[in-house]
C-alpha cells in the first residue's frame, strides 16, 4: 500500500486512516470548489462591497468558533462517527442554500449554518489522534493537509471552470453533491474510534476543557496564540485573493477568464501542500522535530504572503508566492496541531482540538473582517500586513521550541 511506504514504519491503522483520508479529501474538494467564485459571486450579483465580501467569509468562522469546542466535546462523549455525519449533512444543506440564494442575507445564512456544523475537520483530526501513537501523530495529521492539498489542486480549478462554462451557481450545486459523498463514505466505511466503554466513561465523568486547563498550560497557550495569529494572517490573504486577482492579476480579462485564472492559481497551493506531505514532512519531522517546523513554516508563509505585495504577474504569483506559502503551511500547521494534542490528557483530546480550532477560527474571523478594510485602502495592503505578522510569529515559535519537546524521532526502517 502506498501509505505504508509514505508513513514508515507502518504502525498506523490503514483500515481506518485511508477512509478518513478519503472523507477529508472529498470534503475539501467540495469546499474549495466555491473558493474562487463565492467572493466574486456576492460582489457581482448582490452588490456586496469588499468589506461585506470578507464579512461573509468571516461569518463561517465566527459560527465555527462558537460551535467548535462543543462539537469536539460531543465527539469525545458520543463518538466521532455520529458527529462527522451530522456536520457533513449541515455542509450539504449550506451548499444547496447558496445555490438557491436570492439575496446576500441568504448567503450569510448558508455560511453560518456551515460554520455551526463545520466541525467535521475537528472530529476527523480527533479520530486520527485516537488511532495513531504519539510518535506518528504529526505524520498522520499531515494526511489531513495532504487531503487539503489534493482538494486545493482539483477544487479551485474545477470551481473556476464550472463557473466559466456552466454558470456561477454551478459550483455550489456540485459542491453539495460532492460533500454528500462524504456522508456516504462515513456511513459505510468508517468504524468508530472510541469504544462504547470510553464514550460511556466520558459521559459519566462529563469530561470537558476548563479555563484552568488552558490558562495554566503555558505550552498550550503559546500554541493557541500562534494558531490564532497564523490564521489571522492567512485570512488576510484568503479573504481578499479573489478580489486581488480580478483587480491586479487579471484586470483586462473577462469575468469568466478571471474566474478560471484565479481558480488555477489557487491550485498552486494544493500542489505545494500535497508535495510537502508526500516528500518532505516525514523527513523534516525526523530531522528537526515539530517545534522547529512551526518556526520554519511561519517564516516561509510570511515570505510567500509578502511577495504578493510585490508581484503583479500571475506567472510569478503561482510558482513563487503561492508555492512558498503552501510549503510553509504544510510543515507548520500539522506540527502545531500535533503539539496541541500532547499538552493535555488523552480524554481531553477532542476538547483541546476544539479549543485549538476555535482559536484559529477566531483569528480568521478578525483577519477576514480586516481584510476587506485593508483591501479597500490598497489591493496589496492585506498581504503587507499579513506577511509582517507571520514574521512576527518567529518569536513565540522560538519560545515554544524551548518549552515543548519534539516527538521522539523514529529509526529509519531497515
């Protein structure tokens, strides 16, 4: 099996890992299909301003911020699979609402619903940590980012192509159909990772994250600060890139050509993410450990975003800016999440991932809201601010490296 060669030595449960990989991939594919078109769709059809466009994206993460810890705790107490199914059904309904929307209000309602039920990635990550030992956890969580990369390779290009040739609402309908496949995959292929005894014990104990579990845990606090700031900076880029593409990269092109071009450029992020997980992450974790990769990833993401403020040609933005950013993300974010799961007891694993997701969602909320304001001042301003903030993360990342030990390196297989 290819996963055996990729994630050596083969001690992960492939019977469970492969289905969860497919589920996450199909989910990301559905989500990234609408990425290049949703901001422009809201702007063109409902006269949304740049500030409203980025608030539309922030609304998803605000809802996810509020719901994330609750979904994580519920998955600890009632099982990962039921929560995966419920959250995926909510995403399907949100896609259908966007496809049928007759107003900007309906688009906001759809994004909020998706955010409330958008704990599928949190639960998938908790599932992975359930079935993998500590020394394999970063590699296993890297599968989520590999699936993210594959989704980004195919999703934006497919969404841009659908919008260009079949109409601007077609990505929403296709996204809903693709996401419905994840419901079927979960129902028919995925076994529960928590035993009935574990779930019953957690319900009886009412295990949950308390404020003291976070405030008294310095490594976890550092991880949450880095996660918040990293996603704040990322959202300045994500929320405005489609607008930037139309205004700066493709100003002389038709809307259909701009849709296609932006979608294909975002594909570069997927290529970088996928290549990082296939060829780099295992070797880098073994050589440097997770804390060092958080530091290196922050530096690469900062340089990638800053370069967007300089380049105005899509031929430079794709292979230089977006690939650099994607490689940085691919080594930084799985390492940061893996470190988060080591800072608390195992019975709080779902809860700590929920808190981590809430911190990153909060960063995206504020970053997305600010992105529209900065873009209205200058199309390159979000990238200048985001890139500088990424580089500022090098200090807390260095402090984290002093506080948290890396995973025990694995011996090379004979």
